[in-house]
């Protein structure tokens, strides 16, 4: 009797599978019927079946076939976009490149910016941050050109996410503040934007976490969780649970953190989460149990992080915590084999992240920097092989350290003398000379227009007009305007950017960006020397005042032109002022 029941169940199962296969087959085969439907209807069918890649892919193909048949470029682009969203990485990139190619000469409101945005997401998922940023830059150019506000904020959001991945948390916070406010307003007007608002709330809260502002992180995360539960959103809800767990972990509320993490694990069984969410959940489970000295629970989670990170090729700054804990644990266990293994893994992770972004290392406060890791690994190997040489190695290392320290000291003394000399040279320049712009005396303007047509291919009338405009540009200090580009300035001069670039290159002997930067630096040197109020500004405020978007860009330009950094220049000016006051008091 039992055998008959089993056979009956198998027959029913096979029958069910057959019906399901037949149903899918009938859907997939009848593409000719599908292309007779309206685009909106096909798009809705695609969205309704987005989790089933086979069926959604079919509707995307039907949409594309209909668009090709009717030769509608915008709909053809949308069809390829739908296919890209349901395809694997390489295939998706091919579809997106096709969109970009067919729209390269069309001033469309949506494409190709939308394709560049999705390409950025695809590269970001693969941790290929340089490529992702390139795509976002292109998307932003098109969005600005077409005044597509939604795309501008989408670009801003993804740039913020990439900055988080690279450890630039403060800059990310500024961008996410703007996107969260924007999507909040849009969600009130259009319910379809609610998911983007929830996503922004998560990212905003998470970035407050990374900035160690836990009260703000809790506020926005809690708000996101409430909205996510109301909308029955499973994807963002999982991410928000992770963010909540991180907040509790940072406050050492370990049980509350564990509750959120295990709730996340539970919903992950029915609703797939991003690999970033999954790997971070294991990381924090490992960190919590490690903090509680429950190593038998902590180590498997930390090993899971290592396994997923390498199998998925997904790395981010805080993943290094995994290896530092594993190295510490196996060091205490005196398990040199495992210790060396995870040192090698950490070195590999560091190398991968350094290749992805040059300045990532300065954003990460690691216990094991690369030189120390290499040294520690070598010391372990040497101690296992030749214990009797330990003292000699220590002496050599200390000697090298002292030698390097001495060389660094000598180098700093020499550098300081050079900087002081350069400062004095800048200070000794008369006010009359300081007023001169760095572009003067490059070429005799009166003697050159006649040769302009032969030399740079522009008529002398145009050249004279541009030179006059440049003169006014310098006198009016228009170079202090933010976000100046050759395109913006050429429009102001009522000429084209190619002519402007050529004239600046030939008559000023420099590129457009160098020309602008030298004008700004000459101006700021004069102001700092003569304007006591200006000297009280922070370097960031000074940079902003003269048109630089970042202090880093200002410092680099200042050093390139003057040979010293603005911080040193200000410090020396301050010393001189104090010295002069003291002399006056003594007289």
C-alpha cells in the first residue's frame, strides 16, 4: 500500500511538472501574438515576471522585436535595456553598448544616459569601481545636457554608493542628503518613487553608520524599516535590517544586533539578498561572536566571509576586519600555518583594492599595513626555519628602521629649508608683480595675430576678440567662478571651445585648466599677503572662495605653481605677522 502511494505521488508530481513546462512553452512559443500587444502591456508583463528570468527575457525579446519591426529607436533602446536587466554581466554589457551606439547621434531625453547608469551598476557589482565611475560621469554629462533631473539624481546616488565602497564617507553623506530629500518629494507625488526613497533612506542611514553618527543612522534606518514594511518590500528591508544590526553592534548592544542579523538570515531563505548584504551579515556575526570570545561560532562566519569574497570577487574596505580577526585568532592559537594563509589572503585583498582605487588605503585604519604584513610573514617563516637567527634579524630590522628614520628626518629638514626659501621668494614679490597674471609676458599679443591663421588656423579677428575677452575675464576675476570648463567660458565669449583652447595654448603657453588654476593661485597669494581677514579662513573655505571644489585640488594646484603647500604658506605668514608684532612692541 505504501509503494502505491509513493508511485501515485510521483505520477502527480510528473503531471504537475509537465503542465508547468507546457504552460511556459506555450508562452515562449507564441511570440508572434505577443508583438501585436501594446508596448505598455508588454512592459507590464515584463515587470510582473521580473523574478523569472526566462519569462521576463521572453517579454523583453517580444518588446524588442516589435520595436525593430516598427523601427522606433527609443523603444528599441528600451527593449535592449529590458534584456540587459535580466542578463548576466557580459551579455548585459553587450546590450547596453548596443543602446549607446544607436543613440550616440540622437539627443534623446532618456538614452544613452540610462544605459550608462545600468553599466555603472553592473561594474559596481563586480567591484570594478574605476569603470563604474567612468560610466556615471558619462551618464551625468547626458543628464545635464538634456536637463533630466531624475537621471542626475540617479547618478548622484550611485556616485555616493561608490564613494562609500571606496571609504569616502563624508562626501557620500552630502550626496545622499540631497538624493533622500529629492526622492522623498517625488514619492509623495508619484508612488512609483517610494522604492527609491526607501533605498535612499537605507544608504543615508548606512553612511551615518560609517561616519560613526549612530543616532542619525538609527533615525533614518528606523524610518526606512517602517516604510519598507508598509510597502512589503523585501530587498531593502533586508539591507535595513543589516544597517540596524551595525548600529547595535557599534553601541555594543550585541543581542539586539544578533536579533536583526538572524531575522535577515531568515528572510534571505525566501527573498534573495545582494551579495554585499549577505557577506556583511556574516562579517558582523563573526565580529559579534569574536567580541564575546565565542570563537567556535565566530571563526566559521569569518571564514564564510573570506570564501564568498573571493568566489564572488567582491571586496570593500571593512572586509579587511575579517582577516585581522582570523590572523589574531590563529596567532593566539599558535597555528602558524593558518596565520600565514590569512596574511596572504589579506595581502591579496589589499592588492586588489589598491588596483581598484589608488587612495583607498588612506581611508582604511588597518592593524596590518602591507609592509608590516610582509615583515610578519617573513619573521614567522624564518623563526620556523632558523630559530637561532632571530636576534640577528631583529638587529637588522631595527637598524633599517633607524636608518629610514634618519633619512626621513634629513629629507624633512631639507624640504623645510626649500619650502622656506620658496615662501620668502613669494613674499618678496612686489604688489605690482603679484597683480600680473601668469599668462602675461608669454607672447607679445600685438605681434602675433597676423601669424594666427598660419600657425593655429584661426583668423586674427577671432583671435583678437578672444584675447580681449580673456583680458576682461582676468580683470573681472571671472576665473573665481566654480565649475569652469572650456565649454562654459567659450559660450560666454560667444566662440567655440576649440578656438578658445587653441588661443590659450598658443598665446598663454598652457592648457585651459592650467591657465585657470594659475590665475586663481596668483590671486589667492596676493589676497593672503594683503588681506588679514582672508588669512583667517580655513583652507577649505579659501579653496571654495577661489573656485576649487575640493581642498585636495586647491592644495595640488598651489603646490604645482608655488612649490609649497597652502598650509605651509599660511603657517609661515602667521609666524611672520607675530614676529612683526613682537618687534613693534620691543621698539
